[in-house]
C-alpha cells in the first residue's frame, strides 16, 4: 500500500498520549484501560507503550529515566528511538481532553481492522471457497468490529430486573440452573455445578490426570443429554476416543492397542463405541488456536454446547504480539470475552510452575496453591473457580494408602465454598470416581 493509501493511523496523537503519561502518571489507568499495544502503529511508540505497560503491571510509575532503563534492559532502547526520542516525549504540551485523543486512536484501529477484515473476505472469495461459508466464517469478527464502534451506556437496575424477571431474582429455584459435572462432592462445593459464564481454571502437574478428569466431566454432561465440546491442542481426537473406550468398556489401553482382548471384552468395546457414537460430545484437536477462533468454531456449531473444555491454557495462541506476560494477559482477556458473550461455562486446564513440586512447609506438602499456576497473575484474576488436581502417590510411591487417591482442591470460589473433594483414580482406564459413589 503506497503512502497515499496508507493505513489509517495517528502517530502524532500516539506520541501526545505517551508524553502525557510521562508528565502525569495519574492518567495511566485511563490509558491502560482504553488502549492496547496494537492500537499504536509507530514502532517506537509500540515499544515505549509496551514498556510502560510492563512497568505499570509491576506497580512502577514510569518517568523518563525509569523508562529508558526498562527499554535498555529489554534491548529495545534503540528501536524505541533512543534516549533522544524518550526525552522529546516530555516536551509536549499537557492535554486537557485526553479522552478525545484516545478516541481518535481507537477509531483508527477500528478502521484498520475493517480493512484487514475486508481483505480476508476478498482473499477467501478469490480462493473460490463456497460463498455460503463467507458470512459464518467472518460473522464473529464483524460483530466484534460493530461492538467496538459502539458506545454502550450503563443501564439502570430497573432495566435488568425487568429483563430478568422478579421471580428469577427472588426465587433461587427459578434462577439459572447449575450444570452438574457428574461428581457429587465437586458439584456440592460448586452449589450444584458450574453456572452461566463461569470460568474454572484447573491446574495439575504433568501426568496427574487433568485431561482425563476434564474428559470425564464433559462425558458426564453429554450423558445427561447436554452438548459438550472439548478443544485439545495436546491430544488427538483418536487418543481421546481411545480413553473414552477404555473407561466405558473397562479395558486397559495397552490391551486394547495390542488387540489382546477376549470375545466378551470385544463385545463390551463394541457396545462402548456405540454409546460414544450417540454422545453429543464434540472434539476439536486443532493446535495453536486463538480464543477468538474457538469462539468462531463454537458459534458455527449447530447446537450450543452447555460446557466447553480447553486443554490447555499455555497452548492457546495470543492474538497480539509482545512478551509472554502480555500475550497471556490477552489470552485471559479473550477467555473472559468468550464466557461473557456466549454464556457458556468454561473449564480451562493449566500447567503449574515447577516450584510447586519443590515446596516444603514444615513437612513435605506438595498440594498446589493459586500462586502455583504458571502465569498465575493473569490466570487467577479471570477464574471464578481456581481448582487443582493432586495425587500424593506421585510424590510418595511407597505408600499403599495413597495409591489411586486423588484430591480435587478448590482454592478460589467466588460464589461458593473452598475445600477438597476426594476422588479415586483408576489410571488404567482413565476414570475418576467420586468417593461418595459406591460403584467401582
């Protein structure tokens, strides 16, 4: 695109806003809550604002000296224009109506996104993809662009009460029903299960069984007749179906894969496969998805899932460039948008930091806490429920009394209780069983 047809931008306004931050750090909350790094088109301005965000998130109010030190430590001082450019930011006049300048920059961003969206539609059509796929494919992006250009106003409480209805608000039995996960002990701590737009972040060490537990919960929801969907960036669809078969037919994976099964077991496998075939359970094993791509795929489903599981957080791709903290923050923001816009409760698996397996408090206690989430600062904030799967036998293999014992530990619960639900893990068939249940 030539200079006469350059993308919409306002680099002079970007510089004015950066200068305003250095002159008066009290404007930082307004700017940070309004603008992202992607709103800045000038590369030096992007670098400067990215460093300002890092300092702000660390609780540091940036000035010229601190900002230059931060950029230098990141190896970005030269690409940010050098000390001369940073010094020039403090020479701008004070802005009286900062919101106007922010609004102009946001409008330029919306125009650029409109251009990019139009280009994608054109490319899609030039590839001679089916015309009927164009609108569904780009519907989510177009709606997001439309929302970004509007200015919603706060509503009075009366409007909410009228929309929801007095009966649903006054009578607990008439409120949005909870979605049971099929584990009585866990559902009891969740006041019956997950509710609309809730996000559960479930962390565990590798090989603890968090994927198996998520698959068990999704299967339980599907068995109740409600659709459920799983987005797995780590395991293939075939591997997950194999786990479902092992659980339902009660046959170990090793024997199933080797074909060393009796005729009676083969019949059980056939019956299990028939049952799985009927389940309203949807699995997408595409790697490297962005959250907004998951939203689009959910939106394209013929039935709205009652529960969505994501395996796992650290494998989700960010929609922005930047350092790891900025990318994961954006992923968290996207997950919040997903849950609020769709109303679908989410269970998102997460890795834990390595420190969680080294902690010693008086005696060895490896039970994880919220700070053990990898990238905990962002994950913990978005979670309605912060939970962990813990199996002590992973750390003390000699104790017979802990073999197969699993603890589902809720450390954060905005609308319910915290505590521990005891489960039994039958590893060879990838099944968790609630201790309140009597079946083997």
